[in-house]
C-alpha cells in the first residue's frame, strides 16, 4: 500500500508538470510539491527501515520484553549445609518453615485499606495513615465516590490516572472495558462518580464489609496487623524519601543515586564539600536543613525508635518540598518510579516461623489477603548447646551488603530499559540477571556471622534456584526457564559432642571436689568464690590424625540464650561467657593466659638439644633468687629444693632451676625454640585465620596463618610470643623460662606441644574432618629432637603423675590409672590496684597412655587461685572416668 501511495504522489507530480501553464507561480508550486514528496518519501523510508529493524534485528528483544510483561519468576530456596560432629550428631541444620511476607505494592492495589489510603494521599489528605483510613473506610469511600471530573482536573495527568486506578478498583471495576468507561467519564462527564456509575458505591461498601470480615479471621494470629502494616508502609516511605533525595542530589552533578551514596560514604572530606555545594544549589539558608543535617539524611539508616524515625521522616519531607520549589527538575518524575521500585521490590518479613494454621489460611485465600503471603524458608536450628562458640551463628546482611544488592539490581534495571544494547551490555545484563536470581546476597538472606558458619560460609551456603513461567490467554502457565536450587555442602567436625559434654561436666565436678577439699582445709569464702563458677578451658587432640574431639569451655551459653540475653552475656566481663577458654582469645588483663610451668618443657628441650649433659647438671634453689645480687629484684620458688637436677626440677616444678637455666640459654634462643614448636601463632587456623603471606611463615614447617575475620577474637591474644627486639632487661629470659609475661598459650596450643613431646609430630589441629564429603588433610611437621632426649623428658613427665613427690600425684584421684604423663602449671597474672595478687591460673598438660601415646590433653582453670594439681588434674580424672574406656578402645 505504501508503494501505491508513493506512485500516486509521483503521478500527481508528473501530470501537474504537463498541464501547468509556464509561469513563475506554477514553477514555485512544482518545486514545493517536489520538496514535500521528497520529505514524505524520506519519512517512509525511515519507517520501513525501522519496521525491518523491529522485525528482523530486534525481534527477539521485543519478544523477551513482551514475555517479561506477562511472566513471573518464583525463587526456589536452597538448604544451607548441615554441621555435624564426628559421629554424625547434628549441631546445626536447616528446617523448613514459613515466614509471613508483606508486599505493599500488591496490598495498595488490591485491598480497600490500601486503595483508600493511596487515593486520599493523591488528593493530599491521609494524615492518619492506613489505620485511620481503615477506621473511617465507609465514610472515606462515600466521600471519594462523590468527586466529579472537575474536582480532579487540577491533578497532573499521571497523578489523575493513578487516582482513577484506585477509585475504580475500590468500586470493583477492575475489567479493561470498565477502565475505558472511567477514562471517558474523567474526560467528558460532569457527574459525580457514584452518579455516573450507580453500582459503584454499593459495591465499594460491600467490598469493605467483606474485607472487614476476612480481616477478623486474622485477628487470632495477627491482632494489630493494620497498625503493623502502617509502620512498614512508613518505613518504605522513609526509603522512598531518602532515595528521592539521593537521586535529586545526583541529577545536579551527573551522578546516579548509588554513586551519590558511594561518594558520601567513601571520603569524609569529599562528602562535606559535595553536600555544601548541594545545599547551595537547593536554596542554601532557605532550605529546611543545614549541610550537616542534609548529609545525615542522605547517608543515615532509619532510627531504631519510632519517635526518632518520625523526626527523620518529617525532616526529609520538608527538604523534598523545598527542592521541588527551588529546583523542580531535580525531582521531576523521580518519586513515582522510585515508589514503584521500592514498593514492588522490597518485601517485608512481618513474622518468622508462623503457625501452620496461618499458612493454610493465607494459602487457601490468596486474593482475600493481597500483599500477605507465606514464603517457604529454611530456618537454622541449633539442637546442641555444646560447642556453640565454634559452630557459630547467622546474621542479617549488613547495610553495605544490602547496598551492594540494590546496586546490582539498579544496574540490571538500567540495562534492561535500554532499547539498543551492545554485545557487552547484553552479556552484562544476562550475567546480572543470573546473579540476582541465584548467588547475590539478598537483604532478607542470612549469612554466616561467626564460628564455622562464617569461616566455611562459602561451602555451607547454597545457590538459589528459580522457575520462570508465562501466563497464557487461557489462564494456564508455560514454563520458560527452570534453574534448580543447589543446597550447601555439609560440614563434619572433629568434635565429639558426647565427649565435649563430658568435659563440661568434668569441669563442674572437678570444681566441686576442689571446693570440698578447700572447705575441709579451712579455706575462706573468698578463696571458695574463685571457683563459683569455674572458668576453664579443655582441649584433647587425637595423636593419630591430629583431630580435636574435645575443645570445651565454661561458662558457656546456648543459641537461645545468645538470642535472648546477648546484652547480659556481653556485659559479663569477669565470667566472659562469650570467650572460648579452650582457645583463650579475647582475654582481659586478669584473664591473660600465661602457660606458667607447663612451658618449662620448652626450655628443657632447648637446653638438652644444645647439650644433653644439662639433664644431670644440678642448680641451686634456695627458694629466693636474686639474679643481680642485692639490687632489689627477688624471684620466688614454691619450695626450697637445694641442689636439684633437671629431672627433679620438672617433677617438683622448681622455678629457681628454670630461672637459672633461662638466663644461661638467653631470650633469643628460647624465643627461636618456642617459634619452632608452634608458639606465637594461631592453632585453630581453619576457624580463626587465613593463609598468611610467604614471609609470614614460622619455623614449624607448617603452613603459616594469620588471624582474620570475626572469629579472630576466639584466639586473639591467646597465642602470643614477645619478639626479642621488644624485650628490655636481663630478667626477660627468666620470666619466659617459667611461662610468664612474654608468652601466652591456649589449652589447644599446650596440648599440641605435649603431643609433640609424646610422638615427635607437631600437628596442625584438625577441627574439621570433611567438607561436602571430602576429607580435610591431616598436616603435621617434625621439629627435630634426639630420641634419647625425648625418652628422658617422657620419663620425667611420667614421674610428675606417678611419683608421690610429683606435683600431679593424687592418691584419691590418680591419673596414673590411665597412664597419663604430663606437667602441672601455676601461672601468676599480676597484681590488682590495691597491690594484692590477681588469682592465679591452674594448668595441667600432658598425654596418655604413656606406653603408646594416643591423646594429648590440656586443662586450664582461669583465676582459680589453685595449683594445677589441686583442680586441673581433678577435672581430667573425672573426664577419663567418663570417657577413658571409650577413648582407649
């Protein structure tokens, strides 16, 4: 047809040329006609080219756009990997549950309360929010239905269209033909709405009555639901206002809303200067906020309390009104698309883990409760309270993580709106779509916050799936795309839950026996108070594979206590239940985990490796030792041992012997040996650290790790060794020789050292046995020590327990029953403000059975003010009474 039309135009031009008189007027007309014909032909050519482009080049893009307009995407949740102990006992797992989700966009479009509020807001009057509108629903509906087209003529066309949408849906006129009739009414009629459509008011009032009846059914589950929905609506409006401010701020400087946020968050100096310019642009002193307040509005999250949030809300509203008056172009069209985006994409979780009856009610009546629906989720459950420090917990995404998600979504939206995209843009669009649907961390998704939940978060977290379907003309659905969810990988820990519980019980029993003995000996209430409650850590390493079946602490907490009483747990500085004393991190001054006399074996190793004759060489102990003569420095020992050999010094734990030996060896030699034997570095690396750079390595021969992430607090300060360059004075090697002042160690650290004394293998403790069914490697090194020297030290450690003169000997609770060899320790911590000594720590570290060592163990009782043989050995004895037979099978 277009070709015939062009032919007619050309024929008309040709005939005119033949018949026209030869005059200037005629020639002028001819030229004009030719010009018009050429313009018409050019326009037609452009139209044909564009049609060809649409049909041939962009056909697939427009098909996709059409499909998007009628397609739905349903997310498929993944199941987070379970955490189990070495025997398969579940420590953390996901269980299926349902949350109550609120989508305001659906609610405002389809529920009378939302329709009345939005329609009234467009007219400029809904001060009481959803609650007020619902309380006065019938009266408000009648008032709205009395309006005439003349009264709506003052509205902008797009605002009037939104108002008519809510008005006709309120009256039940939701068919396409009815929407056309309403448009005709608005354009041509002068009658009130209820007069033009006589059924509108009865239908509207009937709809409200039905909605009220249905709403009552929710009362048993959600008694103040409309009030809660109003609070959530205001929260969404808060975000709309802040986003509108950011977008308006960006328009004046060629930035997007997200770029404005990034600019204001990255450099404080740049942020202040940017806001100063913005403040001037928006009216300066006449604006309803100064520069500092404006910066807070653009960057601060909603206040926690309703009163503070309301103040922020009102202040942003005043600024937006000022911007609209001074620089209307900065806000033109912004609010509508921001509202659509936030209302449609920000889903609010109203209730978590709702009852099945409520799930059933909402699922059976989806159209009755628009905007409210149950969403299947996986809830994390922690059935065992044992090892809760290590298992960890989940948290909601941070503001920065949520911001990143919204930036990704904004990038996707920007690319999807482009009519023409380059190949790179098309690829980015597809990648963003897939990332947003599957792997991007969503604001409503839980993420690992501590423990194994954090350190193995990439393995435990799965990948969301999705089902994209298309509504068909017959009311059915076609499946367009299906991406199954991928569940997370399970984590099998080395811990044995039963044994860990036995260790916790043994710590309580050992403290009870120690208190009983103290009372019998006439101890004061103050002495008894040091054990109420006991603060202790316990570590056990399997010397066959380096696994850690027990890593226990007391006092502790359960997952439910953490959620309900976190503030109280965190405020308890003395008991510090949030610390794990088996790893010893996060200690305050009085809790500093000096290893005391258990460290003396490191000094013995250095001496004997240098000269085996030290074993028989005697040194003098007269209880007091003045290393520099009579200059005032006096070092003490618990006994007056006279001339004493190394073997007996270990058995009796003679301090003066090791003072003298430490001075003879020197600080640098002791420091070097301690590094070689694993001191001063993380031992729970799988949990608390990341692999360090190559130059951060130590002399153990094991991979080097450095503390990192939230779990670093579990070990921070717990395994420390003062470098030689920081040491001052001649006393330092003597203090280091008895495990004081210059070295800290955790029970896990001491257990692995004594495991090396037993077998020659210095293990990297294995806290995790397998990830996703794949075994984790067993790693150890072999710091050298002559076999003859090792046997001498093992014999001395055996006599500490077996010989009646040994510091760990106890006829009533004998550790020799299980062939335990080891060393007690008493670690002095310092003095209090009044000069009195801080209660000392009590240690025992060793291995068993001595005939064929299979386990290394360490127990530390913090600030118990007892000797290691007075409490730590009692704890180990009680533990072996419970678990010794099973361990040695």
